[in-house]
């Protein structure tokens, strides 16, 4: 869930906001129905009304969308905006939309359930021939020299505080992607586009691509710098390339190598990047083959965000298909609440029953109420 300061930053990113305003003005007519998918505090809904939309459906499960209720009145758009405080996958609409505007990305477009949610909305909620904003995202990669970030990631583990050897954490750190704000002069050659996401075409949840970066500036390289450029409609978009202003909400991702490599002009880095969905998250894998102008590959790296966090034997055991899970104490408490909900009980009734069945866990009404209310928010309708 985003906080109000985070929503404020999204609005303060004027390049992104202005591009969306332009895109909406291009696509929206007085007859248009617009869906603001993931409305947050509703700024895109207001922009869609400003562009002339007949009706805007603002879909957002976070209560941040309540800001829009008053803002719609304050701006004279209350008659045209319908707020749906739910996830888009749970929404049915009385009419299909001509335009869906959304930004469900993270620093990069493969993020959480972005593609699945967009595919669902496109199929169920968009009119034939309807348009999506954004239309296309292009993913870029370039070789980067980032000594500060690279060294700082390792410093604590290599610093031997109190003479302790903590280098066993190093392999995890080496597989950790990191958000950066790179400067153009840190890139050791031109970027290569390695994936194009056309949101009007069928969307796979996995993203894969490869390319070869040619080094044009000698330097100490630390990995690949990756970002995306957005095309909202033809000719309207924004770039997240290194050098974008501090106000940009995205930045770039450093896909580090396990060691720094000295590169000369003419060297090349053949890379492969892939993002594979795992539940509601992505596992990223990146490999690089570094070659000199006249020689075969001198270095090969292959890393994965899957290896960025230690998985203990207990976790491996409980993930095995042969494992028969039994309910934990917390699981039993959750089940009691869900069963109360299925039986149609009120929150007060569920709280009372929960306290009776788990008196040691819930010593006060407030504690039990908080527990039940949170589950109701997540699973009730
Ligand atoms: C990055 S914010 C964008 C907020 C606002 N639209 C903007 O562009 O400034 C993404 C929002 O999408 C919401 N969201 C994510 N998946 C959603 C879904 N399937 N249905 C509705 N909202 C969703 C999140 O709760 C979050 O508030």
C-alpha cells in the first residue's frame, strides 16, 4: 500500500503527470468512458474529466481513493466520477470503457500483478477498439560504472566489525538488484533496447530479452543499468533514462555483476535479462558474457534475484510437493474468522467467538477487533 507522501511524489513528477494529461486530451472525447485503473488519490480521474470524459470509473482498493470523493466535488466533476474501492479484478461495470489509464508498474513494468490485471481489464472492461494508456513500454539496458553503489552494498559485510567475518552474506548481496539514480556519464556505451511491451497485444506475464552492449568509453564496469521508456499514445511519453530529474518516481535498476570488470572501448557485453512471475512477484535473472574486441568471452556471469535471500532448510521442506501442511495457531485463528464470515456473522459476533475460542491470544476486545477487521477488509465483500 502506498502512503500519502508516495502519492504526492507521483503527482509531483511533472514529466509523468503532464504526459498523461496530454495523452488523455488526445484520446478522450465528450462521449468517452474512462477507467482510471489503480486510481490512488484520483489525479488521473480528474485529468480525464478535465479532458472532457463523460464518465470516469476510478478503481482503487486503497482508501487513498477517498481523497477523490471530495476532490471530484471541489473540481466540479462529482457527477461524472464513480469511485469503486476494489481491485479491478473484482469489478463489473455497466458499460465498457473507451480508455483505460493505469500505472501499475514498479521501477520497471514487470511488477506484482501488473500484466495479469491489465490483461483482465482489457478483456472484460475495455470496449472493442478501446485504447490503453500507456500503449507501449520499451526496456533498455546499458553497461554502467557505479563504484559508489557497488562498494557500499558490500562494505558492511566486508568491513569485519569487531573482527567478525561476515562475508558469508556476500553471495546474496551479489544477486540483489538495486534501484539507482544514474547519471548519463556513468554509462560506458549506448543503451540497447531488449524488450518492447505492447499493451494492446496479447501480454505474457514473463518478460525476456537479450542484446549486446558495445563499450565506447573505457572504465570500471559494475553491471547493467536497466530502465524503461513509456509511450502513452503516439508521440507522447516519457523516458526514465539516466539523467532524469530527481522528481521522477522511477529511476533505474542496477543489475550488478559479482565483480567489477575493467572494460576498454570496443569490448562487448552480450546479456540476457528475464523476469519470471512467481506468485505475485517476479524473479529476475540476468547473465552477461563479456568479450574483448578480438578475443572470446573473458568473463561470464549469471545471477538471479532468487538467490538474493537465504532460503533455510525449513522453508524448502514446507515448499516440497510431498509436504502435508497442518494448521498453525495463527492459521486456526484466521480460519475461525473466515468461518464466521462464511456463516454471515457480524464483526462483533466474530470478535466475541474468537475471544471465547482463543482467550490467551486475544486478551482485549480491541486486539481481536483489529485482527478481524483486517481480515474482513481483505476477504469480505
Ligand atoms: C503507482 S500507483 C498510481 C496512482 C495514480 N494512478 C497515479 O498514476 O498517480 C498504483 C495504484 O494502483 C493500485 N492498484 C494496483 N493494482 C490494482 C488493481 N488490480 N486494481 C485497482 N487498483 C490497483 C495500487 O493500490 C496503487 O494505488
